[in-house]
């Protein structure tokens, strides 16, 4: 039965992909409406490369910018951040064979994606955290060109995480603290008594979109599934779900131990099969949803 359900899900996604750019507007609208219900239960891995590029608008970007990636890499400015990039790519996906060694396929592609983006968006350049997002995109898409334009689309939504003064990151801390006060007041009071703010544990959540080494890849993939469809809000929801799952234990801890426990929670807490459904329950209040959207659009 499970195999039959999986096959049916793949078939539905394949049909959505087929009609996503359909000349028949009704079929196109119907295909896009189906995504809302499907994306929260996860995109089948076999079709994820195609779906991610489709949801991000990467196919359109690539078609409009044919040859641009290689052109960017030929510019001298592409090497401006080489030292920082080299420091980061080796620790982006430790233990992943595709990224094993400086000359591995994964590291070569990641290096070029980050070099090209540093020229494509010279105002931002390169910042730590980008390497994790770009690495996960290439790991799943498997195509340098496709991963690059998907990365460009992602950065268009969250460039304020990396621009000067990291305005979106600071706004995200404020919004998350408000959500904790509203939805987890006991925990919020405990954190306040202990002098613990969200920045020490949530910075990595936001700046990598939960695409870092200690997060199971299955969870990172599920978060990106939803992010590429509905945007940055899912990062707040997942963060709230983690805190809610850890709340009983956190109330017993003090000071720095609280931060360390949130940074390295029990593996069971990060199981997407249980965490994502909980995350979807933590819908921000309407005014916070508006603040998230405004923050993403402003920077």
C-alpha cells in the first residue's frame, strides 16, 4: 500500500510539472493549486531536482540568462572571496561523498556557484551561510547551472540575511522572540530569567535555512520543499516546533546549557515525519506574517 501511495504521489507531481507552464491557463492554475497540499508532506526525492527548479522559477532565470554563469566565472572579480569560500566549502557537507575533497564534483560546483554569485550580486558578495544553502541545492539538483539559478532565486527572498548590517537576520530575531512570548510563554519567561536571547541558537537556523551539518538531510530537504513554495515563514515555524519539543527539558537547564541543548537537540526531535506537522501548527499571528513578508521585501 505504501508503495502504491508513493507512486501515486510521484504521478501527481509529474502532472503538476507537466502543466506548470501550460499554455492553457486553467490547467496551469489547477496544477499550481495542487502544490499547496502536496508540498507539506514532502516532494518525492526522485523528482525533487525538477520540482525545486520549477518552484523557484530557476528554469525561467536560466533561459533568460543563458551563458551568464560561465561569463561571471571568467571575470577577475569572481575570485575576490576565494579565501573565504575555500575556508567554508570543505566543511559544508562533511561525510558526503559528493563533497569529499577539494577536487570533488560537489566542491568544484559549490566553489563556482559561490564565486559566480559574488559577482552576480556584488553588493552582497559572499557571506558564510550561503555555502550551506548552495551546497544543499547542488546536492539535490545535481546540476551546477540549475543549482546556481535556484540559489539566485532563494537569495532574492532572503538577501537581507547577508547584506550589510544583516537587517533581515536582526528582524528575524525580533519576530521569533515575539512568537515565543505569544505561543510558549513559560519558556519565554525562563529564557528571560536566564538571560538567554534567541541570537546564539537561532542565527544558524536563519542564515542557513536549516541546511547545516547537524540537521538531518531529510529535514533540510523538507524545509526547502516548503520554503521554495511558500517562503521564509517556514523557518520560524520549524524553530518554534523545535523549541516546543524541547521545552520540558529546557525548563530544567540554566544559562549556556540552554543554548547548547537547543543547538544540539536529540536526533529524534529532528525527525521530519514528526517535526514538520508540528511546525505547521505554529502559524505566526497575521501581523507577524506581514512583518516577515515586509522584512524579506525591504532588504
